[in-house]
C-alpha cells in the first residue's frame, strides 16, 4: 500500500474502540510471546491463520511499521522458503539486489523482509539503492555498456523489453511459480505480462493503473457540474466547458473541470493523453493500440488519437476551461498543486491521490473525493477497418503495470546462486507477504485476487466502506476485459518523451492542427523505431502483446 | 658543474653521459610502447578480434599511469636539472590530458555514431548522419535561438549589477548588511530557486506574487502561460540568482579605483554623471568585461531552472541547449546524437568566447 493511503485509512477508519481492540490484541499476543517477537519455538508456517496474524503487525493504527515489524513479517512468511530450501543451503552465496530507495520504502522494506531469509538460508545480499529519477539511466547504462552488476532487480514491466528482450534475464523456474502461487495474480498481470516469447521472468509485487478521481460536490442534484458524474470523455469535455464562469463550491474561486497536464514529465506525462485516447482506440478485438504490430507503424496519428489531442486543444481554446498557466502544469502539478488544493473537479491519477486528499496537509478536498475507472467513449475507432464504430467503449489504462522482481542472467551459470536469487525473489512475491504489503505502507498496490477479500481487511481493523471504495476502483480497472496494457518494448519511454515535446508544441499552437501534431509525433516515433531497429521492435512488440 | 652559462636560472649544468641518455629514452619509449601495446590489445579485445576477456579498461589506465611515471623519471634521467623543472609541470599536464583530452576524444568518437541505449545493435558508426539530423532539428535550433536571447539579457543584468555595485560602494547606511543581503540569492541552488520561486511564489493561483499581481489589477496572472512571458520569467529568475556574482566582481573593481582620480575629476568641475562616464566606467572596463564573460559562461550552462520549472515549454519557448540535450540524452537515451549536440555546442562556445575575448581585449586596451 502507498504510505499515504495507509495513513488515510487509519485516519478515516480507525475508531477509538478499534484502537483499543488492536492494542488489546497486540498486548495479548505479546504476552503469549513468540509470534510477535519472532522467537516462537514452533515454525511460523504452522500457524492456523497466518494471514490474520501478519495483518496484526504492527496493527492498523499502531503507527507506521518499523524495520523490526518487516523482519517479523519476513520471518512469519518464510514457510514456503523452508519447504524448498534447507537451512544454510545458500551459505557462501552473495547476491546483489538493485532497487529503489525512494520515500515509498521499496528497498528499505525488502531489507527487512529478507533479513530472516538471509539468516535461514545463509546467503548474503548486497544492496544497490537508487533514487527513482536515476533508475532508468542506471539500468540503461548498465545494459548498454555491458556492466550489469546485479543479480536480483526490482523493475517496472515497461523495461522488460530492454532486459528480457536482450536475454539479460534468467527464466523463472517452475518451482517459483508454484511458491508464489502465480495463478492468484489479477487478470491483467497474467501472461503475457512478465513473459517474453512464452518464458516467465517476473515475480510480480505490484499493480498499477490510472483511476478517475472527481469532486463529489461538483456532481449531483443542483450541483454546478450536473446531476451525474461524467462517464465518457465527451461528457468530461462538455462539463469542463459548461463550468466556465461558475464558482467552485469549496474554495469560492473559479470552477474548472478536467485537469489535463499539458507539460511533459520525463515521458510519464504521455500516460495522461493515453487515458483519453484509450477510450477511443483500444478496441476489444485488438490488443495493440499504440503501434501496428506487423509494421510498428504508429497509430498515434489515427483519427482516434487525433480526437484525443483535439479534445485537449478544444479545452485550451475555451478560455477559462483550464486554470491559468495550465500550459505549464505537469501531472504532479495537476494532482498535488491543483486537484488537492481545490482547483478543478476531475483528474486521472494512480491510486494514491485519493488517499493524499485526506493525509496531505495542503489538501482541502478530503471529504469530497470520489473514484471511478477511466471514462469511456460513446464511439470507438477500429484501426483494422479504419472506421469509427458507434459503439460505447471503455479501456482503463494500466499505466506502468507495476513493479516486479527479476533475476538476471548473471546467475544462470551457477545453479546454487540461481536458486538463491529466485528464492529471494519468491520470498518477496509470496502470497501471504503480499497481503501485508498491500495492507501496510510498502509503495505497492494490491495485485492479487486474494487481496480483494474485504473481510480480511476488515478483520485487520480497516473500515469496510473505505476498503470497498479504494479496492473497488482498482479491482474494476484491473479486471476490465478491455484494459489498455502498456507495450513492453525497448525504449518505450523514448517514444513517450518525444511525444511530450511534440505535444507541447501542438498545445502551444505551433502546429496548425491536432492532426499535424499527431503526424509530428508519428514521424518522431518512426525515427526512434528505425534507430532501435524496426524488425526487432516488431518481434518484441508482438511478444509483449502475446501475439 | 661548470661555472659558465645562465647562472641566474640554472643551478647546475649536468654532464649527461650517453648511456644515461639511452637509459632515459628506453624508459620513456619502452613504457610508451607498453601503453600502445596494452591499448591495442584491449581495443582488439573489445572489437572481438581476440579473446582476452578483459572486463574493463583498467589495464590501459594502469599502463597510462606507468608511462606517465616513466616519462617523469625519464625527463630527469635524460635532462638532469632541466628535467627536474619539467617534472614540476608534467604530472599536472598528464593529469589534464587524462581528465580532459581523453574524454573529449572519446566523446568525439561517440558523437559520430548511432547509439541509442535501447537499441539491440549497440553503437554503430554513422558518419555525419548526426550532423545532418542536427541541421534539420527544429528543437535544437529553437533552443539555440533562445540562448541568443538569454545571453543578450546579460547586458540588462550587467547594468543592474553595476548600479547595485555603485550603491554598495557609496557611503550608505547598513552597507555591510546590504552587501550580505544582496549576495544571498547567489548562495541558493538554482534548483531551490526553481521550486521556491518558480513553483511556489509564482504559482498562478495561490502564489504570493500571483496574488499581488491580481491585487494590482492583472485578472488572471500567468507567469509561464505565454512564450514571451515565460521566457522573461525564466530570465528574471536566472538574473536574480546571478546578478550578485557580477555585482560582487564589479564592487571589487570599484573599490580598487584610487579615490584621487574621482576627486581630481570633481576638482576639475566634472559632475557625478561625467565622473562616472569619463573616469569610473572606463577604468572599470577590464573588470566589466571579465564579469560579463564569466556571466556568459554561466548563462550558457542554464538548464536547471528551465528543466524544473517549464521543461522547456510552452512549446519550446524557454528551452535551452543544455536542457534539450538533457532530454535527448536522459529521457531518450540517444547517446550518439546527444553527444554530437554537446560537442557542437562546445565548439560554438569556444569560438564565440575566443571572438569575445579578442573584442574585449581591443576594447579595454588603453587608447593612445
């Protein structure tokens, strides 16, 4: 769970009675000894209800978990490891783990989880901690200069093309699939995600998608935005235009509708145009929506994409539809400086913006936020037929697909080291430990079907309404049959980055039309494809789509 | 030791024997041969012609270090006292070669390749393709055009800095306080300036400067909404940070001017303006030129504020060459093309600075 979300949940759901219950149960457990101190004589996996036990560490509302808590959870969840690895089996093995050290925990958490694993197996882990901003450059340079110096890697699925596509990853052994119970992953994280050419490489530890956040005080009977929340991008634009000249019910300042980020964000800003475009161009019969899989010809200048760009340009041309300076607003600005500060009424973002509405000191919209999935469209474009179809369409954008743990080919020649690396990865991606990661601050969102058992969360001390609201918006997106999955091809962020530059020119009026802007993006994408290698990109794109 | 010759500069005149000379030459050329051999073997290994399996270029680095050491020792063996003098300078020169010349040559070899880090084929020599791409790249030339405007703004910055320096050189109250206060912006990181000023104080809705602008009658203040205003705002933020640098240099120059000169001008009947224009300003020309040249160098590196505040927008209006190269290099992993852009920029800067220094030299030369 995102740390902010945890604090939000605690503030929202924890009553005094629950707090006392939690304290009493923790006290009772401590009195019994063992489980909570990690000194139990009996094996942790033998406990009757492990999942309920780990959710009590440290207990919802008992403060943020500490390294000691992570170690306790890691110890309790060692059962599957003990079944497959003998004590001290990896003595003498040294592994290098590369991951993030940003504020959302990541490597800090992994250290705690893996400490009992190290103690049990005898292996030792060296850590490479990277800031998020340095991650891509470090990974790409390691790959390009042949200096991959890590055995285990925390990595986003979009980079699978750069790594698995080059044969830099080690194929996941079957026993790992069994240990992590891979069948439990939500639908969109099932293969082809995590696989290349039919081989599995990824221990999933996260899920990602963009969800729709809106201001509840803008919509309803007599509200300024109309009686109902917009369900399509056409309605979103209509409401955004109709709100011009009205007053925000919360701040008393001018009201605004949807907040498009119009400035680049290192490639990540392109996800937000994708949200609009996915509704138009992600056809249920076709997994591809960014490129033609047979030629890598960009689809970004087809009528569906052009419509998405035109929608944004229409709002730019409508004076007052956007806040002043929107041309200089990146996604961070739209979420944290605008939406949470009471500017604008609709936003697309990852799962944590709603929680920050309650937990951030600068937020003023905590009590008036609702969630939904990516708005749809009342018509869709069929790339194969080249025609618009008057059929309603929905396509949640699985932006970034989430983090996974991968093992590099460095260990492939050493069976003992290889087993150790996969054992460490499997420990982090285990079914039970993942529930704790979903429920407590970890930096990761829920990603397994078993994470959506609301009773488990409620028993742990969470408020049922909150859990259903938060988990429901994710579940609806994850399980959507027409989810727009990100292509995992080499250099995907290069495509996004140049698209941001061209869009900025288009939004600033330097191109004559949306079509001309889209054509410029397509031309730039063609150059990147040629530079990276068209044939290999075609093959890798098809592989990423499972074609 | 012989008593003849340049006794002022030469402490001893060594009689170097032929075997010693041979030994010196052997030391230098032998170690150089070893360096060439190791480098050639490594190059062949990298090219896949031979299979040494060397994991990195450290052997060549060690061979370079060995040659550098032998070269220094060889100078003394070969030239005696004269060689010892060379050893005072040679290590620094070799270090510079290692740290500047080698990377530059390496950069040049990259600049003429097609090297996208995401490409499976790796680095490929592509002749002048990158140059042709640069020639037709509207983003690069747009950034270059912006740089001309940014550099031109230095004249305004100079005028303000000169005014502030004159103010601080005058007998005013709390002069020391103001000297420190005016220097404060220079102590801030441009990244901090970006966030504190660009992202907070200039925030269009809640930023205090936006509120002030609204209070003064600007209905919908937007500091980055139009290309012209965005460019000016970036110029102002950059100027606010670096005017103190020029100011402190000019202040030092003003304090170095003998008071007698201005007093003599006043005795001759010159008013304040004439004293400044005919005495102070000409005397300050060398310092002014130095301050402006240093400021130009700083300005040509402008990137952090742009990257953080506008990302080059709107529509490239605030883009700088460095921020564009940053995007090309970091976001798009286009190493070959990005390196070429940087090399071309370096060449242009060297040419421009050489011309400027020539002009400055002519400008500041005493007129007879």
